[in-house]
């Protein structure tokens, strides 16, 4: 089976597992979620009570199998139920409003951090023991700092005390979101600090990983051969060492992207950034279970999609993966 | 960095006789020593700290003068909005957070050893199923799943958090341990003990697992790191027992009572810094363990001396076009074949 087909099947299985976990959690957990929601939101209509019961599987809304099929059907139609906090707004509307903010911010910042970290890792691994290599223990500190704490510190230094950047939110108050320069400029200006936080917090991880793979690659015989041929250092460094070291680094990217996204959504809370992280916080504080579950699914699918893209890139740059593809 | 470390039976990495006698501590790279010492300080603080707390961490001093008081001699790290002593909270918080993280580390590492070894040793359908489960749980982001699991739990106590975190923390170790077990399984000494009729459990417990100690240690350190990051993040968004004092709940209260906007840095900086330093200690320790197993990563005297002379690490043989120059220290690179198989990086230490 071609590599990419096998991977796609794997992602379908992973998505199905996530969907199934999401279905069973409210049914397996102790306590009555519907009652706790109704107690918190007295303004809900009796019809909402029925809908919540059906969704969370409380009471006896049909056999488990029927519930499961109905649930899958709903998810495929992006029907995540009605949000209880902003009743009767559908959950999918809320998600639609917040997802673009998070995808653009976290996506751009993660790619920048990955690229910067990889280049620094190439240099640190090439000049093993050089100055860049020596500051690594210092960088490990940033690797260990929780994103949201780094966000707090940067906010204190650059916004509260320095007055250089805005305190939070996605754009200046009074602006109407839309495709005009005032709004776009303000949105970019407000995203600088959150993006900077993600880059600072994750760059050391990519760098350390790339450095270690580089050092292992440098010991290979073909590196010696390349140097013996008299190729320039730059060529050996990038086309021989870095290109080979990039493959494990990319595989690592696929696995780590879940961690980065998790850290970034918690960080959004500090900046009151209007993304999915802030929505998740509101869902948690108000016991808004349908919203929490929908957010879990959205984040999981985003991470699976990112992994799939990484796999496509690996096939594109790894001749071995392509060869496997052709041979079978 | 946890990677498939070479087994100590590999002739290339077996330490020389005199090195073995010098003991483990002496052989540890400097980074690992620094990490171990830092971690030791925190463990000490966790053990004796709660005995030294000057105040009850929950005690709300009614005196208005002690609301948000900056650090002074009576309150080493100042007070919170309701007059609680931050230093006392910190000492209790370090214990609670470390306790939780170590418990998660132990449970999750045991799980990953069981799953990893079982998958590799039993093989066949077992391997397919266990590997698939491992890879699926590796790719599903843990934090959002933790959030809904804890969100539904009516009681979000320490024990519940440990169970949930450990239940999602095993796949990383399991994957690495499976790969390592696959490599060891085909070794002669395993075949020999099978021939002599040793029962399977004995082979697993006394032949295979002892050969994976460094990998298990690395995966334990990693899991503890994950547990600290995840538990602090969960508490920060309010998914913890908010009546107890952990580093995460301290940050939760500081954030929810707007410590930042008030300018009360002494309220949110100490717990966050404690988390960051604990994490740094663990990352340092792990990179040290890594270097122990993969000598190429080491940057002891010789390679750095080479760096000063601007030597490329790749040229142990003279390159014709280059001017002749000293090649001190480069020997240490070619002296370490083996190493780890490429393709087994870990996803950074990028915990939330």
C-alpha cells in the first residue's frame, strides 16, 4: 500500500477514535451533566432540556447504537448542538467566529518558530560546541516555561510597563471586523505579542531537536565523502547534512504540533485573544459541555490535518518515501 | 531528549573499566548534574517546605494593610489580595505539584513499559493493536481531552487528576520502549535464556527490562515534565481542586483576581518561575541522560576546543583544497559509531 494511503487510513482511524471517545465521555462520567447545566442556566427552555438529554445521553433517548449513529450524523453535518451559554446560538456559529483567529495566529507563529528553530539547530549542530551551542542550556529554560506564564511576563514588561504593545484583545475596540485596513492593521498589531510568545516558547525545542539530529547526521560516512570531494562547507551543511536531518525533524513536528496548539490555546486566555482558547475557558467556567466537546473535536481534527500535511511534505522531500510509493 | 539509547552491551559504548568504577555521578555530564541539583532543591523544598511555612497558606489576614503587600521581612514574597502569604503558598504548592507529577510519572511509565514491552515481545496481532493504540493516542492532542475529562468529573481532586493525566501520558514512552525492545529481543542473550527454558515473564523482567533502564529513566523524566506542564495549565483554567494550594491554583487565583493589572508581580511571578525552573531542571537532566547514551552529543573539552579553531566537525581527514590546519579533538567524533537510529526525535519539551 502506498505510504500516503496508509497514513490517510491511520488518520481516519485516529479521527474515529477521537469521535468515539467524545461520544462516550459524557455517558461514562459520573454525575448528571444535564442537571448541572440546567441548574446553572435557569433561562433555558424545556426544549433545550430534551435536546441536551439526547446529546449527552442522559435519560433513555433510544439505544446506545441509535444514539451513536445520530451523533456521527450530526458531526458530519457540523451540527454540534445548541450552545447553553449563548442560548439559542448554535455551537458551530461560535466556533466559526473564533477558529480563524486561532488558526491564523497559532499557525503563523508555529511555522515561524519551526523555521527559525530549525535554522538555529542546523548552525548549532554544525558548530558543535560553538557559542550557539553553549547558550542551549539557557534556551532550555524557555522550553520549560509554560506558555501562559511567559505570556504574563511579556505582557507585564511590554504592555503594562513598556506601553509598546496592546494589553490584549484581538483588535482595538470600536472597530468593526471586516476587510479594511484599519481593522487588519489593528488585528496584526494586537497579534504581535501573542505570536512572539509562541515563538519564544517553542523555538528552543525545535532548535534542540534539530541540533541533535544534525550531530548524528554529521557522523555519517557520506558527510565525509562530500567533504573529501571538496564541496563547499555551505553546500555540505545544507544539502547534505540539513536535508537529511530535516526528515526526523519534520516527523517530530507532526507529533509536537499538538503540544504547541495546547499551549497556545491556554495562552490566549492571558491575552483575552478572541480565539478558540478563550472560548474553551468560557465553556469550562460555565460547565458548557456541548461547547467543550465540540472544541475538543475541532482541535483534534486540526492537529490530524497538520500531521497529514507534514506527511505529504515528507513524501515530497524524501526520495525513500517516494520510492516506496512507486515500488508497491 | 529521549531517543532509543544504545544498549550498554554495544561494544562501542561500553564505558571503560576505570570509568565504571568512578560511579554514575562522576560520569554524568555537567548539564545533568546541574539539573539534578536543581531538582534536588525543589524536592527538598517539597519535603521540608510545608514544615517551615510561616503562615497558613489559606489564612486570610483581615488587616487591610496586608492586602497586596509587597515583599518585606514579615512576608518574604508579599501577600495576595485577601492577605494570604505568598511564600507559604509557594512552599505548599511546590509539594503538591511535585507530588502529583511524580505520581503521574510512576503510573504512566509503568503503563508505557507494560504496553511497549508487550507489543514488541508478543508481536503479531498484539503488536498491531497496541502500536495502533499508541500512535493514535500520540496524535490526539492530550490537553483538550484532559479538559473535557476533568470538566465532567464532579470532584477534581488530586487523585482524579493523577489518574486522568497518567491515562493519557503513556504513549510516548511506550513507542520508544517498543522500538528498543524490538532491538533487544533479537539479541543472543535473549535467545540463550529462551533456550535454557526461562519462562517468558522472567525473560521480560530480568533480561529485557534491565537493559532499557536508561530509556525508562528518560521517559520517566519526560512524563514528569509533561505532568507538571499539564497539571499547571489545567489548574490555571480552573480545572483543579481550587481549595488546595498548588502552583497551578496559585496562578489561577492570581490571574482571576487580576494580579497583573494591579501590578502585583510578587503574586504571579514566584509560582510561574518555580514551574519554569522545575521544568528546566528536568530538561537538563534529560539531555544529560541522552548524552550519556549518545556520546556524540557530548560537548566536553575536546570538541569545544575544536570550535575555537573554527574546525568543521566533519573533517577528520584532510580536505585537499583547504589550507593545512590543526585537527585537534576531532577524533572524539569518529570514536563513537552506533548512536541512535535517526527518526526517533521527541516532540520537544513543548508542554503547555
